[in-house]
C-alpha cells in the first residue's frame, strides 16, 4: 500500500502522514467550496445556462483538474473554475461585448489548448524561471495578503464604501462577529499547534453559526436545507462550442485575455503556495512546475467541454498546505470531496463564508514569511517587490501584481543604469506585459 501511494501520489510513509494529508485535503475543499455556489450564481445572468447544470460542470471541472494534479503532478494543489475569469466570461465577453456564451466557451477551450502547447514546449516554465528571486518572494507574500483580504470580504469584516472603496464593516453583529469568533478559535488552535486546527476552526465556527443570527433576515447564518440532492445533467451546456468566429479579432482578443489572466494567476499561486510548502530550491524555482502547469491546462480544456469558464489552480490550496498537506493525497482528498458534493451539495454548501474566512486570514499570515527575505534597503529590489505585494489585494488580481512587478523591475533598474541585473527574458516579458495593457 505504501509503495502504491508513493508511486501514485508521491506519498512517502516515513516522511508524510495519511491523517494529516486527508485533513489538509478536506480543509482545502472547505475553503474553496464556495465556488460551487458562486459560479452558478454568476452564470445565471446568461439565458440557456441552467444553474443546476453549471453546478455539475463546476464540480466535474474541479474533480478532473484536481485528480490530474494529484496523480500526475503529485502536488497538494486543487483546481476549480477561477473567480474573476468567470466574471470576465459572463459580464465582459457575453453581456458587454455581446457574444454568446457558446462563443466564450470556445475561447476558453482554445485558451486551454494553447496552454497545453506552451506547457509542453516549456515556455511557461521559462517565464517562471526568468522572474527574479525578489519578485518570487513578493508574489508569495502578496498572495498571503490577497487571500486574507478575500476572507475579510467574505466575512463582511471589510465592506464596500463609495467614499473610500473599502471600510470596516459592522463587526458586532452577524457574519462579521461570527468570523471574529472563528478567528479567535482558529488562531488559538494554530498557536497551540493542534493537528488539523484550521479544519477544526472551520467546523466549530460553522456550528456556532447555527445560533448566530443575520441582522438583516433574522435567520441563522449557518442553515441546512436538506442533505442529499442528485446532480443535474450537463446536456444543455456540454461541448456547446461555436466555431464560426474562431478567426475573428474578437476571438483573438478574448482568448489572449483569458490566457494572460489564467497564466499569471496560476503562476503566482504555484510560486506562493510552493514556497509555503517548502517545494522550491534556493533560487526560488518550483519542483515539478511543468507537470503542475499541464494539470492546469488539461483542467481548462475539460472545464470548457463540461460548460464552464477557465479552470485554474486555487490560491485556497494554501489552507491545505497550512494544515500540513504536501503530496497528491491532499489533492486526491479534495477531489473526492468535490465528488461527494455532487450528491451532498446541501450539506457542503451550508458552511458559510464567515466560517471559512478565519482560515483564509490565518493562511494569509502563514504566507507572509517570504517577505523577510526581500532586501528592503535596496530600492531597485524593494520598490518592484512592494508594488507586487500591494497590488494583488488592492487590484484584486494576482496576475496584475505580477505583471506590474515585472514591468517596474525592468523600468526602474534600466533607469538606474543597472542593466546587468536585467536578463534578456525579463526584457521580453516586460515588453509583452506593456503590450498586454495597451492592446488587450
């Protein structure tokens, strides 16, 4: 059995623990299960895409992508249709540009094929390895801030403000209060080094949510609406591609926009979470990066066939890594949870965002450690690093943080006459990223 787990999932009996890996996989699932509710809600704006079918497609895309990551790449990362990318699909491509959802699905499919080609030719790993070590440290820290910010938003601790963009919400009532209670519980468990502390914190917070009321509705924040539900069929959206416009300028622009966002979101996630898991060398290079990228590419193609937007590696995988997950067994456990969710969706979806928010904040803290490795006294290094870190949460985009970080690194060092620091690859990347902002 031990030999099978090592060959299939990279699990080594003397180095890893089965219970820890399984708990980590469940933790990852619970922190990203919101996509099962959010994705159908976003796609509900499009006629002809039933919510039940999109729910099934979302779960299947997550299962396929995460299984490939588990068995082929043997890494503890999970995949699902990406937030931001689904909004671009619905609100920009379909509702603003006026294209059909079949057109958008075709663009996602083509993007996935391009990703596979770029991965097999090792272009993606070449780009990753070209990024300076300082920026790699900044990416990890920036993602930590980003996922903590997501958690605070999900809990209503940080809310929208027309005057200041964001502001502290009402933390004395409702889900914000519940999340603060959960943060205290989870934080204490982590401080005490309790095994599975993050998962215990999520479950404990969800249970407390049964008695904490939402001030607006008067209902409990955690509410169960049944246990078992059969999944809806995929026939309305399965492989509904539109090939008539594949050579149009609009298709080209949409495909490359999907490509840029997905590539650098995934790249940032892989760097940041791999640093936390200790899966990088002294130069910040990630072990097995091409296999991870290929898993991501295959998942995107599969997701397009099922009928959903770009599938990408989830930053919430950091919660599983924070719980001790290090092998494909963690990802396999997450995939199994998504498979169960197909039939037990009312149970899994009952866990509110306020219960998973503390986990995201705690993991954000854990991911800040690379920031101490940045030379803050050398402004040619620290200014691009700072821009990378700060732009991820405030621009709500991992990819924009990376792109601006690379551009600023090249421009600032060139202006300071430090040309030897800039590799040919960085010049090429900076030019491509500038072109991306101008033309796409």
